[in-house]
C-alpha cells in the first residue's frame, strides 16, 4: 500500500521508487544496495529480499564515520561512504550488489556514492 504524502516532490520520489522496486530484488549472494538521503546524512543498506533481512547498514551518521567527515550530507561524504561501504561489505563476503537508488535521481550524492563504491571494487 502506498503512503499518502503531502509534499509533492517526496510523493514523486516514492512513486518512482515503487516503479523501480517492483522489478528488482536482492538475494544473499547479490543483495540489494538501497540508498536513502536526507539533508544531513546518507544511509545505505544491503538487503536480502528473500529472507527479508538487512545484511549490512552504514551511514554518514555513524561514530566511526564522523571522525573522517564533519558533515555527512555532501558529495565528499558520499564518496567516503562508498569506499567505506565496500570495506564493510568485503568483511561480510559481499562483492556484487543490485543498485537501488530509492527513487532519487542518479545525480550528485547518489552518483558519487555509486562511483566511489565501484572504484573501491564493488560490482553492480
């Protein structure tokens, strides 16, 4: 069931995400990489849709990450989060993912995160 949202731009993002999401799913060997961004932070999760579990969750709001980056809502923080995501995923044995941009345009922080993760070695 879709949420009723008063903000028009957020409503468009939610509708785009439903359209994208219906054709994509992640499994344990190749989980779904979900991106959510707010004005202050960026959140990334690796999700196994078959079992309904989150395999890994990282964000720019974590204490470990705050040491490297003072502000978590910019492109530089997204780049650092992309490489940090790969290092954490590699510890769990994950090297391939399905990229779910969450209805956001592939631009700016979302693109910077994806490019940094690819450069670090994550395949999608």
